[in-house]
C-alpha cells in the first residue's frame, strides 16, 4: 500500500512538473515547399512539442500568402524571410510594429542566375547576363523556337517578379523567355534531368540548397546591387525595371510582435535558432542522398547536432527533447 501511495505521488509529481505550453492554442508554423524550410519547421515542431509541451500545426503555402499570414497574425513563425526582398506588406507591418524580425535563421544566402560548369568550360565567352543573347541557340526553348529559355522560380514566389523584371532590365526580352515550373520540386527535377544529360541550361537558384551543393554551377555576372532598383524589381508592376544583382541575402525569422507578449519563452526560442549555412547544405545533401522526408531530417539533426540545437533552449527543455527521442 505504501508503495502504491508513493507511486501515485510520483506520477502526480511528474505530471505537475511537465512543461505546459505558454499558448492555449496551437503554435502555427509556416511551411513552404522546399526542403530547407520544411526541415527547419520539423525541427522546431519536435522541440516545441517535446520540450515545451505545445500542440503544433504547420500551415502550408507559398511565400506571398504565408508572409501575409504572419502580417495578419494567423501564423506564429515564418522561417525564411529574405529581408532585402521582403514584400511591402511586411515592411509596412514591421514599421507599424505589428511584426518583428528575430535575426538570421542561417548565416547567409545567395540568389542569382547560374549555368553548369560544363557549359562555362565549353563557352568561355559566356560569363555575364549580357553575354546571353549570343548564346540563345545554345539554350533554345523547344516550345518557343528562336527564343532561349531561362528557368524561373515557381509562380507565387517573390523571385518570380524579380526575374521577370530583370529579363527586361538586361535587355533580354527579345531573346529569352522566363519559364516558370509548377513548383520548387519541378524546378529541381528540370535541373537534375538537364545536368544528368549534360544539356545546357540557365536557371535562377538560391542557397542554401541541396541543388547548389550537388551540382557544380557557375554564377553569371550581374551589375552591382542597387537597393532601390531591387525594391522596384520586386513589384510585378514595376514601371522601370533596374539592372541590378540580387542582394547577398540575410535570411531571417519573423513573427507577429504580439507573440513576444503572449509567449515570451517560445519567442525567445525562435530568436535563438540559427544554423550555419554550410551545415544546412550538409543536411540537405544528406537528405537528398537518403531520400529522407523532412521529419526524418529533423530526427537526424536532433540526434547528431545536439551541441548546436541545445544552445537554442534552456537545459530542462533540452533534456525533455532528448528524452523523447
């Protein structure tokens, strides 16, 4: 009887000390369609559920609607805000104090137009976007005879408007079309297929990603970055597109400002999340080689990168996460 009484008290004690989520609702994370974001969301989900006792939902969508959801307060965390390309609705909400940036989620990113190394080696005169008209036959679009093809990012991504405007700004609209695949996966598949067959292609792409880790690609030279011009290029209705490189990106986390008051511990956890870009590329390459799903990458990360993620949370939270593995 004494043993049963002791056991009951122990169970009550454990329940009493269990981590209670600061929010009495689901924590809502924005999930994009590319692996770096999906991987990061699954890492955060596991830590929030196992370490903070929260229920988590992932709201899926494209860049523009998910940023709008953060601005409205319908999503609690958007992981990959390319701050120099942030849309006007986020900038206005940030200036009004409705949303806040929590700093870099990775140590940096790159956006540009790329050609494979084998194309660059065979065509040494092709080094700049301004050289592309001389090579449009090399990159001919089979669906648009007489025009070259440049692979754009999918519709709904901010980079799509930028690339469309750059096509005009670089004077390429009479020689090339911007071809938008249906999804990030479709863009990756087009690159993988072309590279495997050693076919020439030009594509927009960004880092950190498994694609730029797997394939030897060469960045085409662009004019110097023009902040005001880039801001105009982000607008599909930009009246005078500007010849400008992409900024060397700062990839940041953003939340509704109200979350800092409603759930300060969760907001502090979000603020401390940071993975060096080289580690992201390593994880993405592992995921690609293994054919791993985002939740499997998260488990791999939690098991093999304890020295990194335990810096993001208090010690007691870290122990709960480790105990749940």
